[in-house]
DNA sequence: CTTAGCACTTGTCAACTAGAAGTGCTAATT
DNA sequence: AATTAGCACTTCTAGTTGACAAGTGCTAAG
């Protein structure tokens, strides 16, 4: 679409585009001129000629020669960028979300998850939380809890309060050797950013324990595994089966395709822009399916950062979802 | 079905039933007499009259008057109880599973999960792991790691090596009060079975801290939450979207129904018999859908117990799945 | 007891039809 | 110059029809 088109549209054309988007979002059926002319005070013939113009601009499409119109991807884009007005969150929805965020028993990460679960419930879309735990965290301490002769628990804690633990098999390694290693780690690399720990472990700790621990290779691997676990992102996807409610997905093969992408490819789907805004990817711009839209945003607190996203049909309630995400982002960041 | 039917079936009838089950499992299409009479050395007319008898017994069904036969639920049941022979696990499948169980880096619970993930991959069914962590575990120790003035991490460890942790907000409670409480817990209820901790916490700890901790209600809640987390079962469901590959689920509404049940109702679906065998629930016996079958078994090690299950179509490769589950159960219990 | 033969039933698929929805164009109207 | 009424035309949808395939049940003969 030419950028200039934005300025060429008359008010009535804008109104028609907006009405078609809203109607199609609601009904999932191509919108005919009759429906529009009931709202606008003019005849269906007028609307038809305007619709033809909008189609020339690439903002509308037909499914067949004599069908009503549906918005094209550019049409949605124009709507989102120029026509959409923030829609207030309904009292009911607001209440449900407030119940989560005002609950002091809940940790932040639980709040995030639960609030998006609610969004999935009320909108029937799919929601995603990508938490990047490791960001900005540094190693706080490593704890050791012996269980019996051959096993113990290693517990690693970051300064921001994230915890990882792993049960390890230590038969053949003396308790003394292990304790020394942990002391070494606590002395040498506490305060190191989590992302850099693997390197430090290899180049600073490994050479030393190599000297006095018989099974140093195994011991090194144990700690290496625990630390790399940390840098893994946490992924939560909620309301996946909502996709099956959409009329555009009455074809089982298509559903399977999308569900498999959501299972395997979430990072790719949700991580893109690095700005602080609400980002909207429509149709081909998503990495899922031409009929889908992804709306996402980053959140960032002093302890944690991540991404929240809503995945739904291209025919999405853009205004509602944008507002919900904005509201949740705000609540996360002020919690 | 009358129990006596078991003894009334002739060898040929058994053979026909078996062939129909196997053929229908493979092809998902009603099986006609022609196909059967190619294997059996007799005419299609003979097979037809035998099939009519089997239908009278309630072991076979027709989808319409002139269709081939499909097994009824009783037919599957008869097959499973009387006709099915253990089928050896293929070398390829065996290899994949061995790779998991012989990997010493992996914790038991990871092995279980990964092995069932493999079963989902190779069979295209859905697999479920229900782990009941708390069983037979007793409290080993409670650790405290202060993060800053207003928050700390509570870490709880059981004798079998399970760990739960929670970040808590402690502003308004003095460090001293918290430390005393933890010491109290470590002194008084270490060694208590996890299931009984809530009670002990309420009747033994709460009255004491009530005396010297100002915010004792809040502090009590914190520990209560951490401990109850323990008794929660862990649930893993793998290969859910495999259901979409089944021809009996080309109807999207049906798929949604099943997926929603798998999301919300897993306990109900998978927990039933309390014996140590492989249990098979066919069609109506499952709590999912008349077209589904659940095969499950319990596993029990000295540290952990739980349930593993495969959920698939009624038209399931019973012999294969039973063998895989048996094999995995054995490997878990001897790990 | 088994089998060949045949009438009969049902499902599937493609072709066709009538009606509904909605368009684009033209000519008349404001 | 913009709007509208009118109408021919296109496509989709749902229902009907008919031919064919798959498979059964029954009967009578081997």
C-alpha cells in the first residue's frame, strides 16, 4: 500500500473501512454494502462504489466476484494504525484482572501467568508468556544439601530471587571435594551475571578443581547443567484449544499446523521487535499462519523482564486486546 | 456381553475377530468379508456368516446395513483380554528409549517425561505423566536466603530430594522473627511426612509463633503455601496435537471437546484402579470420549511414585502400547 | 458345513438446479 | 459532480439426482 493513501481517504471511506473491519471481526462473514448503508446514511450503491475504491487501494478484498468485502492485511493495518480507538476495558474484565494483581500472596510471575490466562478466557484467544529469568540477574549463592551417601541437592539462587535446583549423583566423589568446589564457586563467582557464569565456570573454576578432584569432569558437568538451566526461558502458552473455536479453523489440518507451530516455535513467533511498545503482527507478518495475528509487548521490572503476547485470528478484536495488554503491562511494571 | 461367550467362540471366530481388530486399527475403515477371506482359507460367504454370529454376540458392529464390520467395545475388550499377544518392541523404538534410561545425567522424573515423549512421537498418541511427589516424602529441612530488606527465599527440601521454593515479601516482619520461626520448624517438624505437615504447622507451630511474632498470620500463610505446593501433583501431557491426526477426529468440535477434557480433567481420566497392573479403559470406560482409549499403569520407586498413561483412539495399537508401557515401567522401577 | 450367486442397501462422488446474496454498471435524479 | 434506483450477472450454498462401488444377507446347490 502506498503511504500516501492514508491522506487520500475521505472521512466516509475511513468510516466504511472501520465498519467493515468491526463487522467482520464480529461475524467472520464477508460484509455487504446493505449492512453498511444501514449505518451510514446513504444508499448501497454509494457504498459499493466506495468499497470498489477501497479495494483499488488494496484495503479491502473479495472472496469471490460477487461476495461482500473483507479487510485485506493492509486494511487491518490501516485500521490499527489510523482508525482504531482505545476501547475501555469492561468493568467485569477489569475486576477479574484486579483480583489477580491486588493479591499479595501471588508472586509476580504467577500474576503474569494468571492474568493472561484470564485474557485467554475472556477473549477466546491464545496467550503466551515468555519469561527471561536470567536477564540482569547475578549469582547470589550456591547451597548444598546432602541427602544420603550418593546424592545431594544443589541449589542456586540469584540476587533477584530466582532459584534452580538439581539432584545430583555423587557416588565416587567425596563430600569434602564437593564442599570445596562449592566454596570455590561461592568465593570466586558470586556476583557474576548469570549469562557469564558458564564461561567463568569453564575458565576459572574448572582448571582449579581439575587439580584436586578426581572426578572433576563429572562435577563440572553437574554445575554446568544447573547454571545453563537458568538461562533457559520459561514459556507458558494458555488457551491453545481456543483456536478450535474459530470458524476460520474448521479445517483440522490447518489447526494441527498452527498448534504444532505454537508447540515448537514460540520464540520465533513472539520475539521480534525490541522496543517498548505494543507490537502488532498481522497475517503474513506472523510466523504462524496467514490467518493469524500476534499482539505482543515486553514488560520490564527491576527484577525480571519478558514478553507477553496474544495470538488469535487476523480477524481479532484489536482494540480490546491492545488495551488489555497495555493494562496488564502497566500492572506488572508497577507491582 | 455374557461371560460365557468367551468359551463359545470357535477358533475361527477368534481368528476373524482378531483380524478385524488388527485391520481396523491399521486402516480405520470398516472391514469387509473379502479382505478376511484372503487370509483365512475360506469363502467370503463363510466369513460373512461368522461375522453375523460375532455381531449377535455383541463383538462386532456395522456402521450401516451394508457396511463392513468394526469391533464393538466388547470386541476390543475380548481382543485385549483373550486374543492379543505381546508384540515385541522394535529395535528402533527400543534404542530410542534406551538412550533415555541409560543417560546418567538425567534425573528420574526427566527420564519418565522424555520416555513418554518418545512414545507419543513414535505412536502418534497422547501421553500423560502424573507424578505424586509428596508420597512417602518427609521434610528434610527448610532453608532461608535473605535477598534484601523486604524479601527472602524459603527453600523446602524433602528426604527424597524434592525441592520447593518461594520468594516471600517480609517487610514489616523482622529477620529475627523469621529466623526463629524457621528454626522452630526445623526443630519441631523435620521428619514429618509431607502430607501431615499442614496439620502440624497449624496445630504445633502456629500457636507458638502466635505468641512472639507480630505478623504471625502472614508468616503462617507463607509457609502454609509453600508446603501445600508440595502435595500438588505434577502433570505433564505430551503430544496432544496428535489427536488431530486421527481420522475419527476430523470434526473440530469433537477435537475441542477432547482437548478441553485433557486440559481440565486429567486426574479424572488417568487415576482409577489402584493395582499395579496395566489398566485398559475402552470407549465409554474412559472419561473422555466414546472413541478414545486410555492405557495406564502406576510406577513406584523408593523415592517417587506416579502414573503414566497413553491416551489414543479406541482403535489403538493395544499390543504395542501395552508393551511400551510395561517396558518403561520396568525401566523406571529399576533405574 | 461351505460356497456361488444374486438381490438389496448404503455410502460416495459428480453433475445439476433453484435460490440467496451481493456485485458492477448504466442511466436517471438531485 | 455526487448519489441513487434498477437490473443483469456471478458465485456460493444446499438440496436432488443418478451412477457406481462396496459390502451384506439369503437361498439353494455342492
